[in-house]
C-alpha cells in the first residue's frame, strides 16, 4: 500500500509525457508535398546508404534508406530497386569546418527529398514518387502535383540505374 501513491504518480507522469510528446511530434510533422507524399515518420532512424557532394551548388547529401532500400543496397540488388524502397536525400549547404580548413561539413539545411518506388502508383514518373521539402522549416516544394515531372526529367539521366543517381557506399 505504501508504494501505491508513488506508482500512481509515476504512471500519471509517464502517460502525460507520452501524450505531450505524441502531440508535439504530430504538430511538428510538415505538410505533405503537393502530390500527397508525406515525410516518412522516423526517417531519422533509417540506415546509411551513401553520400554525395555536388560541386555545382556546393551541397552535401546524406542518403538514407528504409529497411527495403538498405537490404537491396547491401545485397547489390538496386537495378532495379525493389518496390517499397524509400530513399531519403538530406541536403545541406557545404561549409568549411571552423577548426580544420581542409574539411567540408554540413551547413544550413537546403532541402530534404524522398524517392518512393512503387511501379504501379507512380507509372507517370518511371515508377518513382518524388517529394521535396525546403529549408529548416521543411516547406513543401512545388505549386501542384506536376512538380514531380521536374524531378523525373532530371532523373531520366540515370535511366540505366533505375533513375537513381545514388551509388550505395561499399560496406566491407
């Protein structure tokens, strides 16, 4: 009986915190892209696929994948990528490391992009759904759903690699 009050108090606090954090997390979810694609929940916990450095716009890109993408990347089954693959491309402006001039590190967030492989749903864009959110506030990119044609047009250059520029990094 003497443990009842502390247990009830701890339970109440734990439930209150989980509700509070759940509400906070829900309110922080950015609006969907104009084509209805939403930022996948928990993408921050996905595994590493590769990196890219673009010299034309001085950006660094970290590429993450959902479990389907990671399995395909690790086994070399990326041409074509399997349906259900989701690739996240997280893009930052590059900047010089303040303590090591030779090092390039992420600066300001430029945009976060996602590619979703669903051959039936995204037939008009070669089997890939595209979505982008711009800046730290993750504002959806594009005026309407047709923005995905812009993405598909650029990715047409990578037709021979299933429209994906990313090369999975070797993991010995």
